[in-house]
C-alpha cells in the first residue's frame, strides 16, 4: 500500500468506475463488488479478487477484518480518500471497501447432475434487481443451479449482486441460449415446468421431488415459443385480485418453496 489516491481523475479510478456499466465490465472482463456482506460471500465462494479500494477514514472494524482477508487472498489493497471511493461505490452505500474481481465462470457441462435436484431457468429477465432477488430465493430454498437463458442483463450487474445480498456467488450460475438450456434439460431427463399466466394446472399439483426445472420468463414478454410441447407443461399461481400476474421474483420464491415443502429431507 502507498499513499492514498486523492484524485477522481486517476486512470485507475476511471477504469474502476467504468465497471458500473455493462460495456466496461465486458471490455475489462472484471466485475465490481461493494458491501461487506457481498464481498465476504464472494470470498467464501472462492471468487478471485484483483484489487480492493479502501478508505481508512470510514472503514469499520468488520471492514478492516475483511481487508485483511482480501490481502491474504492475494488481492491488492489500494488506499483512497472518501471522495474517490464515492465515485466508484454503488449509489450512496459504502462500507469503506469497493473490490474488483474476475467474474465466476460456469457452463452447463460443468453442472453436477443429481437424482433429485431443482434447477431454475430465467429467460430474458431484463431487470437485474429481479435476477438478484430470484437468486436470493434460490439460495434460501436450496436450488441446485440457476440458468440464465438469453440474458436481458449481464449476470454480475451491481444491481444483481446487491439484490441477491451476495448469494449470487453461492451457487452455479450459467448463461446460455434458451435452445441450449432446453436441450440440456431434455438430455438429462429433467421434468420441465414453465410458468405462464394461462398455465394449464395449479402449481401445487405438480410433483417437484425428482429432477425438476422451473422456467420463468420476463414480466413484459413471458416465455418464448421454444418452451412449449407435450413434455413442457405450464403452471399458474392463483390470482384472486385484479392483477393477472406477480413479480417474477415472487413467483420464483413461491415455486421454490413449494418444491422445498415436497422434499423436506433435502439439505
């Protein structure tokens, strides 16, 4: 560590700030993480950190402990003043540390296949906050993996990380096309259950105890036509009010916990 960076125009700070945008993350092949909980969970998951910007005047005791963990992992610690940290921190939240990491990589062929597992598929869900909220529920309910098909947002958008409370790093997360996801599910004999406003059956009548996949689409467009066929039944949640659908993250949570209810012995 050297003297703190005090200029917002420092080239290193400019590069870090660009990671707030999708284009910057794509060009640099890096992601930006802030929040002690989120950084800590990424560390626990084995995410490779490159550098961490630390403001010593505002970092908490917990932040100092996390700083030591980052340094021990091989992450470079870069001291900055509060004004510089605010330029790269997410919104008005900062715990005194903002970290840069390599995005985790996973693909369909690397997923472990189990006799009883639940996989979630999100097709073209465009709001990163919704993606993060689905991931948080998936982690809580013991979902084995999340597949993001034809992604409407990049996986490690800061909004996704924040909405997931860092659980985005706790499970395999795969990006692929819808066709690839469907082919993989069929290849491994998954029961595929889609969610539609006009679904054919009530969601509670489906047996999710085996190898199953729950497929959810965007709130604006729903699921594409590839998710149709005799082996792709659709379910619906009862709606007793004037609305015809729920937020996709709420629908996901209801279905995940119904699956968990049916398999109480699953860890």
